[in-house]
């Protein structure tokens, strides 16, 4: 056994048997390696595991697995994840709700072979050639197209499951899973303090905009309205009483999609990390994805076309199961909901990215130091953000561009 033993031999045998589809196998050895860098998670510790097995008492195979677990190296990190119910939500999704979703081809996410309250054992997508594009890189049209087609399949099968249970909605049946665990006001969750700290950080950064963009801003009025504008998130994440709700991923930033390529062309993608899943209109996922992964100029040129790609793919998957997209989520209704949830995308991009896109050395300083980590998730972190803005042009342009677009929306509503 490797030195980082995370499961017992019996548990590995359970995972191996599910993967191979046979009970006639034996675990010989397990090697565990800790992953870091851009493949390391904010809401979990990631491990790459090689399991040597003997099948039918004669054939030796080496199997690759990906393990996601609650970290235990920094108490503050563990406390944050536990208090936000992020891990509890994802393990329940894989062990309960996802088991009832119809199968799509190709799949929308990784196979899961074992679930414990503190960890997940899944297929190793990287071993199959899937890759993360990179936190600071914008996605181009081919990447967006393949992801939105996959997202549409995921949303579609959640609608199929919803329609198969006409007396209750998914949120009523799975309320213990689809509860909101990020944007909630009255809670002991650390997310409450994380969002407050993000809001104060961005308010400080607004003072950098005039020099960066060369534009005039009514800074005093913007700051007066900024917190209220940010707090729209508390309503936007609730199930809609007007638009069709689906099972949304809720966290579609660059690191939560792994692409597979033929040459340089992305041909497939898997969506990962469902710790912020919620029951809301599909537009929340679509618009947040576009704002978290593409530039303003790109969205101006391709947003409408990509929404159409998504809607067509949704219709195709629903049709496979005997449903009509024009009855369940008509194009005009979807378009209207996208315009409403555009503000979600405007807010979530700088809220996430001022920390998520920090240069790796700055981010590791937060993640490796208990006191710094506490500040990252609960306080105003503008001092660190200012250093990154001053020293990294790519980070500076990304953050201030997103903040400028959000501020522009506030100015229009003053």
C-alpha cells in the first residue's frame, strides 16, 4: 500500500468491482499521489491513484482512479468545506440523485465508483486524455460549443427526471441535496463571510478603474449602490416561479471542465465538481459559464449563437426521451431568462476571479498558511489583490475588465 492510504483494501475492492463489472478480482497494490497546481481544488483535496488488480486469478491490470476528499492539512480549510455543506451536497448527488438520471451519450460527467461522506472515487479523466484549459485562459468558440452541448444534455435529463414525477418537483423530492449552500444570508456557513469579503474587496478595486480604462466614473454613487447590487445573488439562486427550473451545476468556471482533443480541436468534455448544484433556470448555468470563461468582446459576437446551440442540443436530448423542448422550455422563454440572469454572470465573474485567478504563487500562499487561508475566505483581501494586479498583466486585465462591466451595469441603473 502507498503511504497516503485513504481507503481500506475492502473499499478499493468495492470500487474496482464496480468499475470492472466483476467480483472475480483481487487488489494487489495501491499507489497514491497528491495533485497540486491548477488541478487542485478549492473545495477538496485531489489524489491520483493507481490500483494494481488481479482479474480471474490470472490477468494483472493497473487501473487509474481520481479521488476527491475533504482536506485535513489546514483546519481552517476543513472547517470551511464542512460549514458550507459543499462536500455533503456532492456526495449525496453522486450516491442518490445522479443514480436516477437517464444515461446520456457521451456522458456529461465522470463515472463514480465509491462514495463516502468524506470522499469520492471516480474515473481518472486525465489518464484518458482529458485536460483543463487553464484558469487564466479564455475559451474560444469550439470549446464553448462542446461544453454547452454537454451542459444541455445534463439539464435535459434532469427535466426528464422531473417530468417522470409529476406530483413533486426535484427540489421537493431532493430538498436535502438541492438546498442553497452558497448565497444564504442567515447562516453559520463561511460562504456568508466569503461573499462579504469579496464585496468589500471589489469595492476597493473600483478605485483602480479610471486609470485602467480611461473612463469617467461616479465612484461615490457606485460605491453607495454596490453592495445592494451584489446582493441580488440571494434572490437569483432561488428556484424560479416564472421560468422552468433544471438541475444546474452552479459553478461552471474554467477548472470545472475537462476537454478531450483530436489534434487541437476539442471534441468532448466532462463537467466536474457539483458542490454548488442548485435547482434554478438553465440560464443561470449558461450565462454564468459564458461570463466566467469568455471575454466581453467574445460574448458580444457569439453569445446569441451559443445560446441557440445550447437550446438546439437541449431539444435533441429531450426528443430522445419523448419530450418536446417547445413545450417544456420554448426558445423565447429561454432567451428572456438569459437576459434576466445576465446579471448573475456579471456579478459572479469578478466575485470568483479576484481569488480564483490569482497567480499560483500568490494562491499557494493563501492555501498553505492557516492565517492567510482564513483571510482568503472571510475577510477583505484587497491587499493581496492589489499586489497581483500590479504584478501580473493578464490577471489585471481580466479582473478590471470584469469589474468595469459590472460597474457599467450599476451606472445604467443609477
